[in-house]
């Protein structure tokens, strides 16, 4: 039977089985989170044809999610530090699942746009809440692995999405695909209620602290601003690959067949999944070989940035086999970067962890929204994806500089 102890103000220690069960539920929630948002991306070629949408409108639909996601994360971060983690997190999953299902009612651009805004708001609590939960139940040495596990749900969602969504759309129509994917969240909630009841999450760490006070304390931390640089650069790169790859394959290579698309996207997003999972493993291996934690993290960040350089090849529209390989490697690198960023974000402020995560996540989503609109505008006017691909390795290089300088809890003089 799992035991549970308390380790100081900010952390509880459930037995190993219980804490990994909880992380597994966070993984499943994150999988659903990305599966719901990926439904539109996977169905984009079909929706563009049926609802007469161009790339500019598609860019607006992608960015609409991230605009509201930005606002929602600021609010969700504050709420997660003050109120019940159990019910806020679980309720958020139910809310976004219902919005996803209702998206199947859309008849045109305006309705799709409205549902994307609502989906962004409802999904915004996932990362601030999950990071807070992991920090409370996992010892520091296991947090990178715990973050990698739940974060890998993003790529598993993206991995499962092509075959599942395209299969549902082929058999029952694209509207049924939205409904079926949304319904999965209700099944998750049925498992969350009994498991989360066994975890005494404790009192919120920042209850009674005014929002402006919390933000002021966080904004004085140099580590926050360095993490801000990383999320503002790497989140747009991730969003670009996750959202635009199906359209890139259809428009640049004429790959529109559902079975072929599903196979390629599955391979590409498997690379992303491995990046999430292996980031923490690589750090632990380097530490065991004698590197300090800081040196190990820096080495992994440098490796991840080097693995983004195949994006230069993608800008040249290479042969299909080279293109697929380059996409896999770049997605692996993005997975490593995002898992590392989440670990650094957890260390910005222990007391205001969810608030800091909300500020950082909202900032990343803000720049992601701008990037998605930018990609839509650039590809609509140039009929090429070269510029977005060229920007990816450059973003990685600047993010590496920021990661190199991260020092936890160092204040700006």
C-alpha cells in the first residue's frame, strides 16, 4: 500500500506507485489536451476544401486558440496557486472536452473561430496545474522525468491524432470526429476523481497574496526573464510544427491521402514524443557521468539546438524521404527543448509556481499566436514555407544563450 508523507511547506511525498499513477493521469490529460486542439490541424486540408478556407483564415483559426490561451494562462496560474488544484484541474479537462465536441456543429469560419477561442480558454489551466502538481508530489531529482512524462502527452496526442481523427472522419464524417474526441475527456474525469482524492494537495501556497504582489515578485527574478526568452522562442517553433505540418505536406508535396498523411505524421510526432521523454533521461545520464546539474542541462540544450539545423534543409523543399527525416529530427529537438523549459520554469518561484508558469505559458502562447498568424500570412503570399523553417534554428540558438545563463532565483539588481 502506498504511503504518504509531508516534506516541508511546498511538497508532499506520496508513495512511488501513487505519484506515478498521478503523473500518468496528467499524461493522459495532456494527451487529450493536444488531441482536442490537433483535431482542427489534422482535418485542415478537408475543412479548407469543404468550408472554403484559405491559409490566411487557417492562420487566424490557429492563432485564435493561442490568443485566448494566453489570457487564460495568466488567470489559470493565479487560480492554481490559490484554490483547489484537484477540482480546477479536473474541471478544466471536462470544460475543454465539451467545447471540442461542440466544435462539430460549426458551419463556417466564424463558428470555428468562436469555438477555437473557447477551447484556448478552457485548455489554459493544463500546464500551470500540472507543473504545480508535479512539484508537490515529485522529489527534485525526479521532476524532469515527471515533466517529460506528462509533457509527452502533447506528442502522443499529436501522434494518435492523425490515424484516430482521419479514421473517424473517413467513417463517420469530420463532425463526428470532434464529438468523439471531446467525449474522451469525460472518461478521464471518471478516473481522476478517485485517484486525486487520495492526494492531500494541501492549502494553496499563495492564498491571500494579491495578484499584483505575486507578479511583482516574479518579475524581479532574472530566472523568470531567461525562461521568458526560451518560451517566447521555442513555443512558436513547437506550434509551427504541430499545427502546420499537415498543411505543409498537402500543399508542398501534394500528400493528401488520409492513410499516407497518417503514416508520415505518426512518424514525425513520434520524434516529438521521444524528445519529451529522453530529455530527462539524458540529463540524468550526464549527471551520473560526473557533470553538474547545470552543465548537464546546458549540454542537452546545445544538442537540441544542433538537432534543429535540419530545418535549413526543409526550407529548400528536399526530396520526400529527406523531408520526413528532417521533420522527425526537428520535432525530437523541439520535444527536448520544451521538456527542459518546463523544468526551468518550475524553479523560477516555489511559492508562486503556477503563477509563474501561467505568466511564462501565456507569454509563449502570445508569441505563438503571433507566429501562427505570421505563418498563415507568409505562406498565403509566398506559397512557400521557407521563411518559417529558416527561423527555427535561429530561435534555438538564442534560446540556448538564455538557458546557458539561467540561475535559479537570482534577482535583477
